């Protein structure tokens, strides 16, 4: 399956995105990446889901090939994604978000309940606990080159579970090293100050919350809390996976997304049937039943 890069222009800024799967009849799914990476971090989902979905992975502003914006926050990222969906003509879509992208997905679902039909939230949370270590404070005083080395060493330890596949490490760290340092700093600030608790509680679409059991950046307790906030959600813990579960265990993530989409279709059919039945009065149904039971005349 071919992955294609495309662009749209919003307020004279280019927004880049990757697409795969071209069946007009297939359901649409939008993938929103996390901090310091790009749409390329979804490579396994672009390839693995394209036979079942029309897959779109957006580069948030300042990431990948997208132009930056002055203020990078959950709110501005969400506004960009909402306008992006309008620009590409997507009216109904399942949205999957990873880490910071999960917070954007939550805010989008609360903002556009008529557009988002379901949420898949990977390694996400509503709010990060404030916990700056002495090591973080020390890092700010180190020389630039040494600080960069320590940053990437620490990032790899936090992002990936011990024993993660080498291919996952290669893709993830390449993504992180390719991201401009100013974008990473903006993402860190956005993550530290974000709070989508109210948005999560207001969501009225089904949600699947996925987390790796060995996630050290957003540990399972945060995903469990998120699942309690979203009324129609269910939680899945993937044993042995870390924060970058979309790269570490892509087959399990992809299967979970497909199963979730199938459950959405069943739920939609059931709700449509329920509405149709509510439209027929009880008396009318009793009369129809009585006629069916009446003896046939010659």
C-alpha cells in the first residue's frame, strides 16, 4: 500500500499530512501524533490499517513538514486539526491520538461532537502530575551538546520499554531527533500545562483507552483515571509495552483499533434500530402482532 504526502493551506501556513487507503466506502480514521514526533510515527498504522480504513495522519504545526504557529498549545493544535478536517472535507471520522495527540483528540471530540464518531487514546491522560526532578533542573545548566546527549538518552529510557524492538527504537528516535528543538520545548510546555479533564467528562462518543503496562511517561494509573472520566470508554492495558506502543507492538494496537471500529458499527446499527422502534407506538405494534396471530380466512 502506498503512503502519500499531501498539503493543505490554513491561514497561509502549510499543513502536511500522510494518507493511505483510498476506498471511498471505507471508514475514515485520523491519527494525531504525540510530542516531538510527526505523522511518520504512525507508519505501522498507515500501512497496517489501510486495507480497512481511509487513513490520514496529520503533522501538527511545527512538526514534520507542517509550518509552525506562534503559540503551540492544546487549544491551538485542536483548532488547527478542526480546520484541517474541514479543509479536506472529512465529516465523520474516528480519531486516534497518541500522548499529547490524545489530549488534542479529546479536545477535538468535545469541540466537534458531530464530526468525531469514536476515540482511540494511546498513552494519553487528562492532566500530567507536576513532578520536576532535580535532574531536570540540573539539565538546564549543562552545555548545549551535553544537554542534547542526555536529553535523547533520557527520552529513549522514558519512551520505550526495556527490550523494545530495535526497529521501533530506530523509528522513534529518528523522529525525535528530526524535530526542531523549539518545537520540542513548545510541546513540553503544552503537556505540562494541559488539562482536558472537563472535555473528557463531556465526551459522548465511545472511546478506547490503550496503555502499555511498562509506560513510564504516562503510567497505567493515568490511563485508568482517563477511562473513568470518559463516560463511554473502555480500558486496554498491553502487557510489556511502553509509551511508544504504536511502534513497539503495532499489530496489537492495529487489531485493537479494528475491533473498536467494528464495535462502533454494531453500536450504530443498534441505536438506529432503537430509534426506529421508538418511532412505532406500542399500540401499533400490539395491533400488528394481533393481526399476525388471527386465524386465516378462506
